[in-house]
C-alpha cells in the first residue's frame, strides 16, 4: 500500500501472505449458509472464493515510522516454524524480509517490535533460523510483550501440553519468544503503555481482550488523525455484518464479541482508520455505521 500519513507518522503495510484460505466453518464454527452466501454476494471473490466458498485472509504486518524511530506491529507467521497441528501455520517459506526491504526497512534498523498477541501468526518473524538456532530477526530492537499475554504463553509452555494444538501454541514460546528473552531484548509491559510520544505523534497500546486474554491493540495519533491496529479483534470483513460471530481461535468468544462490537462502534464514531491483521489488501479502511449495521469503507491501496 501507499504509505498512510498521520502528521509526521508514516505507516506501511508489509503483507507476509496475500492469500490465506480457510474453510468457512473452520474459521467461524457458527457460520450459517445464509451468512456465507451474503458474504460471497456482498464482498466478492477477493474475500470469498467463488468456487470453494473458502474465506480468504491475508497476513499483514505493519511498520510505523515516526520521530526517527521504526516500529514493527506484528511480525507475521515466520519461516520454517514447525506447527504440525496448526497446519495453516506450518513451515512457511515467504519473502517477508524482501518485502520489508522493499518497504525500505532493514531488520537492524528496527527500534521496537510490538505483538498484539502471541499466536503464531503475529510473532513468528520475531526470530529467524540462523545456523540452526532461532535468533532475533531484529537485532537492535526492543520487543514489547503484554505481560499477561507473555505469562499465559510461558505457563502453557512450562505445562508441556499433550494436546497437539496447545503444543503448537506452546512451541511458539520456544521458537519465537524465548530466544528474544535470552537475547535480553524483551520488555514486558502493562495493557496501557505509551510506546512513543514525540514530534506530535503518539503510539500507545491498550488491552482489547477476548481473542486472547492479554490481546493488545495499537493506537497511533498524528496530525489530528487516529489509526488503530486491531490484531485479531476482527478476522474477516464479513464480521461487520455479524459482529457476534466468533472466530474458532477466540479464547473467550463472548468477551471477544463485546470487544469487536466496541471496536466497530468506536471506529465508526471517531472516523478512525482501522488497520486489520488479516483483511486482504487494501486492508485499511473506515467503519461505517448506519443504524445498527456496520460496513467497511476501504481506503485506496
Ligand atoms: Zn491472527
């Protein structure tokens, strides 16, 4: 996408994977035929495969440049991570680093890495494989982890779960989080945390629980505008029509639905630019509210 400018802040999208298809009932277990058909009709084949009916996601990472700093928001799935139960996350081999370079960012220039949460597709490029070892991808960065999210994943890892899906999540700690701690690059933060407040730009974190208990959103304010990185509060634009529709990975589906609806209401009321993790390009847009119904107005790419 063209960089989005909020005063002195510039935001770039770096898409790790454009097309990440899911069987609709695997992504949203409670989806009805009616919801799926309406989504196919209203959103079209970029979002709902016309032949298979699969729902199409992307994996978007974002870069904020402000006050001479470079901040990465969510680092995607990462390459060569072993996720044998979570096959959609298993053994990626994407040109993420080349795309980062195309956005003008070298890993050693990154100052801060933020993860909205610690599912495998949001912190994978925290590390890369070098000489057989998982090594921080961004050697000079501080990696900010929400304390409760970090503690949840660390406890899961220490419990050595037998369940194969939980084992894959636990392994995310071993290959994408623990190496950052070992390199003394990890900082645990609370759910209200200011990352940067300088030169008329403010970047801050806040809790948006439900998908995970410690899920964070990232706010950027600059030039009188507001953009919000929503991580996995919302997965697919069909959820604007049915905000209560839970994603299969929502840890607390009811809390996730409340958080999602509150996000939509806030974005619609404030004309906030929403930067979702998983919408196919152009990804960014504004939430429109008409009566009780929400829809999405995409920004041009
Ligand atoms: Zn995700």
